[in-house]
DNA sequence: ACGATGGCTGGGAGCGCTTCCAGCGACAGT
DNA sequence: ACTGTCGCTGGAAGCGCTCCCAGCCATCGT
């Protein structure tokens, strides 16, 4: 069994003394900087091992002005919303990217005024090296707070009406086109669109992709209803569309939740899927496999999003010249279309 | 509009100089320590405001030997498992408790060897003031790592075969008794139990509660099958029990997932719930409301768990004499029993 | 033989804060 | 007048690290 935790961690000075070298020399070895002789290196390494030395994070942070911590700010602390698997996926992605670095992840639930104040203070007191922001609405106060603090920031998804210097986003337009083209390829022509909130970038972009695909194919958009990315919203939108365009033969829903709602309503109206109406969704975050029938949808990797955001942020912190990233999406064929 | 972020944050020295006092005096004002005259206080506060001074977190941490950060270690980074709403709830609870402190939350996904190594290093390099551990199996290596590091630690739920110095746990035994007593009160006598893994404390405790209630009522346990806390496991256990005890009239499942599986199997076997068989679950984490019929279950507050763990940890870090906590559970009546 | 190079070294000055402590004047008690 | 208290003060020594820089010795070219 290893020794019990020492009361006090040894310091670099102690290591240096034991190794019979100066503190600077010891430091050089620890950081394996150049200009260290073989003998010095060996002596220091021996002392380190014997003492069980590990550099104090805080002291190093003070000297280097780098905390080794990146924050992930989540604009919602409503348990329901944070419980969305989306965030868990982002976190897993971020963690994966952090895995082979010395950086750690600080999680900030910052929706309430209180939470935001805490975050502001954290940034201004140089508590973190950079920050990751996801799922922001265009007018979220976080945008401003972060800009003011002058801390490197990477956005996941673009807020509407604001193009951050660095962001990672899924190819929403491309994905929506893919979905719509698939429906067109199936021979459908009376394709309607259930959109997300048009006041979000994703909502707007996915609808744009749908329209582009229609126009390119020489079709005119057959009908559109705005949902809110929830299943209930999707169901309501589907009802409206069914009233206005009873002849519709396909629907593109801007996410899977809404597609699930649409599926339910279509079933209720006696239409078969994909027989009478083909349906495709967007996201592929689990529910798509559990609908009846399973949903053909556009897959975007949220873990990938988190991972790329983190890599980008690390680059930015390191002062590298980096540019934003658009992540590809792909169509996943199941039974609904 | 407010000024742009200053290139460099002002330091305490600058504040002191501007206020015409010594750095110690300024520090005393900032930390509102005693022995500060009215004049000094005013002068410093004025300077602070004018300069927009905020103390540097890292420097303070080095001087006080307190990082102002607590870690939450999650033993699973499998996206599927971390996506469990359980963790989101814990995080929300923890965040709530942290809200009116100066502490921040560091999230560590520490299941892989790599993740564990990172955590070990974080603890040993004095990167955090304390750590919160949830959902540990008895033999999880984290237990050891944490003990060795000698960092204040609070457990959420007790690992089997190991009673941590500080933990917060739901009253699993009490909750299971409540559930079972309810079934008994309904006049059921042939009550079976679907357990979770008996190698977890929660699994064992909930089964114990069931048995105690049966014994107290003068009934003998009518049958037991071990599940694994998943819906599929619950379904399998239910099948087994139906084979062995076709006359059963009630089932206590150690969590809602398994209860949902049991419900499905019971429906498939032509039995009505709660008519032929009454079912009660445990957890009340969302699914319970969405089963058919909605599930009567034992409610435990996971947010409350996170909150209490955090409060306890803060106390322990502050050096207070604190003891572990058992959180009450309560029965939520829906339609399945 | 000479200076020029160049790897290695330790001293020391930070990083920005807290906190101990000696010292100060003012004021009360004798 | 002298001592003792007491509230307040600034100097200075940390906290544990990084990193610049002047200085040292060998080696090299001429």
C-alpha cells in the first residue's frame, strides 16, 4: 500500500535542495525546458520521485497567468432544460477534448441574474482561461458579459444577429437541404416544413436549407408552420398544416421532437407514414430511434460539437490563428422516409 | 455603453496607491476585516470603484490556500450513462447550493483510467478545495484516490461496504418500506420484489425496506428477482416472477425504469394494473409520469441530494463539525397502485 | 595564444494577494 | 506627568511557482 497522504505537499524548493540544485534548475526539469544537463535532470527526477512532488497548480497559475481551467456556460438552469441530453452530450465532447491536456472544466449554470453575476465575476477575476458558450439566444446577456470580460470565447451554434469571432456550428442549412432533397428524390412534391423558432439561428438556417432545396428542384414550398422545437409544438404545427394542405405528401421537421409530434398527429389523421406522408427530422439525439415508425433524420454530432469547440478554444488561448468551424451533417435513413 | 475591457486588471497595489494607503489597509477593506477607519474605508472604496478593481482569484488562492473550487466527480463518461437525468439533477442541486457562495463547480468525468489520472493529479496538486462524489460502486477506485489525496469529500449515496466519513443519502430503506406498506394497505398479500443490483447500497437497502415491511405485516416475501435498474432488466425480472408466482398481486420495483419494464410485461400477460396487479416504483425522475398507467412511486429529491451534499462539503471545508445526512423520501400516488 | 561561442547554472525579481507584527498617536486612568 | 490600553497603520514576509539574466566553464576556430 502506498503511503498516507502527506500532511503538506513538498515544494519545489525542497526538491531543489534535496537534489542539490537551484530552484530554477529544478523548475526547468519539471517543465522539461532546455538547458538542463543529464546529471541535473536525473538528480531532480530522483528527488521528485522520493518526495512525491507535484507542482502546486495555483502557484503555477499565478506565475504563468494561466489557470488551466475553461468554463462551459449553460444559459439555463431550469432542471428540465438542462436535463436535455444535448448538454450531456456537449459535456462529454468537451471532456473528451480536454482529456489529454492539463485543462479542467468548470460548469456554470448561468441563467438567473445571480448565476450571471457569478460568471461575470469569475471572468473578471481571471478565474478561467477561456469560455465555451452553447445554445445562446441572440440577445442573451451572456454575449455581452463575455465580450466585456475580454476572455477567449468559443460559441456552439451562432446566436442570431451576431457572428462571434469564433464558433463551431453544425451545417444546418446543408443538413436541411439533404433532408429535403431526400424527400424530393423519393418523388414527393407537396413537401411542407415545420420550423423551429425563426428567432434562432438553427431555426432560420434549417428553414433556409429546406427552401433552397425546393427552389433548386423547381418546386415551390408547399406550406410552412412555425413550431418551437418541442413535441407539442410540432404536433400543433402539423395540425395546422394538415388543415391548410390536406394533400401534403411529405414533411420536413426542423428537429426530432417536432417530428415526433407530427408523426403522432399524422397517425391520428389516419395517414400512414411513410406510405401517405414521408417525414424527416433533424438532430438524431435518441428519440429518433424510438418513434413509430423510427425516424429518418439528419444527424449532427453534439459530442463532436463540444469536442471541436474545445479544440478551437485551446488554440485561441494558445494565441494561434484559428477560424470558426462548420461541422458536417448526414442523413440517417430509418423508416419514416 | 460601458468601457471596453481594460487591457490589464488593476492590482491591489494600484488601488492602495490611488487611495493613498498601504496595501495591507486596502486588503483589509476588500475583505472587510476589522481595524479600518472610516476614512481609509471610504478612500479605498472610492479607488476600487474608479479603477474597477476586482481581486485576482489566483493570487488570493495562493495566499489563502483555498482555490474556491469544488469538484464533482462522475464515475461514468459513457454518454448514455451521463445523459441520465440523475446527473443533471445533481448538478442543478449543487449549483443552487453554490449560488450564494464564491465557490465554483468543476466537473470531472472520471471513469476511464485517463480521467481518473487527471482527477488524481487535480486533487494532489491542490486544484480544488473539496470533492463531491456520486453514484459510486463500492469498489470504485475513486474512493481510494480521494482518500489518499486527503481532500474533503462528500459522497452522494453510500458505496456498499464502505461508510464514508461524510455522505448524503436518500432514505432508501424507509422509502421501500413506505412503498411496500402502501401495497399492504391496499390489501395485497402476494407482493414480489424486483431488486436493483444487490451489489449496490441502494439496491440492497431498498430490498431490505421491502422485507422489513413484509415481516412487520406478518407476511412472507412472496418472490424476488434481481434486475439491474434498467427497463429491460425489470421486464426480464417480471417475466421470471410471473412464471414462478403466477398468483402475485403486487410488485415493488426498486426503481422506475424497472417498474416501467414490469408494467409492459404485465400488460403483455393480460393482467391489468392496478386491477390484477398493483405496482410501485422508486425514484420519481420523470418516467414515472409517462408510463401507462402512471406510476405510483417513491419520490426522492436528487436536486436536494446535490444541494445537501454541497452544503455539507462547504461546512467540512470550513472545518466545522458536521455529520452525514439521510434525506427523507415520500410516496407519490398515481394510478399503478 | 586569443576571443568567440554556447550549454548550463543559480540568483533574484516577479505574479497579486494575505497576514503577522511592530509601531504609531490618542485617550483614559492613576 | 507617566503608564497602559486600544484602534489603526504600513512594512515586510510569506504563498509556490516561472523566467530573465548575468556569470561560469568548456569547447571551438583562428
